C-alpha cells in the first residue's frame, strides 16, 4: 500500500455526490491517510455533519451551470474559473498526492488544479449515463470509476482514460442489510426522494383503489404539503398506510418492504441493489441519467423501468396485483436485484496503490 498519503476528496453540490465521498474519506482516514474534503456552500452543513474526525475541510466556489439564464451561467462559470485559479495557486504551497472527485460542478476546479500539477486524479461517475460536469472534466483525468457496469454517453476521445467499475459507496446500514429476506407481507414502499414526486402521489393511491388485492400495506413518503391529503385518502378508502414526509431509516424501510416504487437516482438504485429488493422505477423524464440507471436495474431482472407517460393507475393496478399475487416471482426478482457492494474498499485500494 505504500506510505501515508495526502488525499484531496472533491464533493459535488448534492447529497448524491457528498455521501459517497464521505464514506471513502472515512475509510482513507481509518487507513491513516491525511484527507482534505472540498465542498461548495450548498452542502456546507452536510459535509460538516458527516466528515470523519481528523479530515480537513476546504471551501470551493461553485454552482450548477445547468438550464438557468445566460447571466446565471456566466456567473457560475466565473466562480468555477476563480476556484480553479485559487486552487492551482494553493497547490504551490502544499499539494495532495491524489485527487478523488465525486462529480458535479464543485469538482471541476479541484480536478483542473490537480491536472496542472500532474497529480494522479480519479473521477467517480455515480450514474449509468455520464453527467455534464464529468464529461467536461474527463479531459484532465486518467481513471474514471463507475457505479454501474456500463456508462452511456462517454465522450469520444477517452481512449486514454482507464474505466473501472467500482460501484457506488453506500452508508453502512445498507451494507448490513444486504440479502435480507423479503417480509412476504404485501408491503409496498413509495418514495419520491427528498422532493417527493407528484406523479407517484397521483398515480399510486388511484392504482391501489383499482387493485383486486386490497390486503397490501403502504408506506408512502411525500412532500410535507401532501401528507394530510394522502392520509385522508388512504383512511377514507380503508387502505392500511403510513404517510410521512421523511424516512429517517431508509435502509430499514427498504428491508421492511416486498416492493418499492420510486425514482431512479443513482443512490436509490444502488441502495436497492445492495439490499436486494424488487422495484418499479419511474425515471424523472427530464433526466437521461435516471433513465439509464433504471434501465441498468431492469437488465438485472430486479424490476421494471417505466417511462412517466406509461405509468398510469390502470397499468400499475394490474402490475401490483400480478406481483403481490405471485410471491415466488417477487422473491426471484429480489434475488436478481442483489449486487455485492464493495465500493468503498475498491475505491480506497485503487486510490492508494
């Protein structure tokens, strides 16, 4: 493994980029390496709460360059350019031995500065389709690490980049629940992610009303403003349900379900694969990453990827009846969805070679 290193870990602007980075940071600190974690203002609290003891935190300036106005885009690019210049200077006085970046616009500047100083750089792509920021930064990177076995939309000129399938780091409680047997109690978990998903709130209750098998129990996570309305609906129709705006123990909620209906962000899909649960995934339709993640999950045989326009109450009612009346099929899907997750160890080993 060699000597102790100074390793810079660049996080992105959302939890999806931050939690995997913190898991790897914790492992590297535990192995005795010196770790610096960079973050932008959007995830200040998240990084402060989750950073391992002994890691240092550095701030970079960044924000998304996405579909905002031209002024916003120019300002966002200016922030990234300023951060890139500042970090390039900072590395004159003490540069890391390795750069590990977890995608998003907040990792562009650290990757650029590492490139200037020829610091070996590892970039992680969390989705099954390469994101815009990563596509841009790949020109400065030698190793791309992926969450999924294949990644769509790779730039043409990447023959010099080594691609390794590492998986996506997840929190320890998901690893601990790997391969847990299905409760076999017709339990359905509906989760739209941190923002909730309006289409799930519209379609799922209507579908359950049309089902022949009413013996199911629903745990439904939604936006705070929708909680009371959904509670009233389920109660009025005598459907056993627990409606809540936030799931504090997502690993526990997944373990306690026979089937999950949700979006297909990378962390959701990898958490399902780590525990091993069948799912109906409805990708956010403006998001090619989510469609690619859902397709990757469906290829395992662990569930169904359904475009939003086909996700109707009638289709869902028939599908749910079919699945809940066939526990053997659900158990087979659970088995197929299970993927061993050693991402933290694989990434830490790779970076410290």
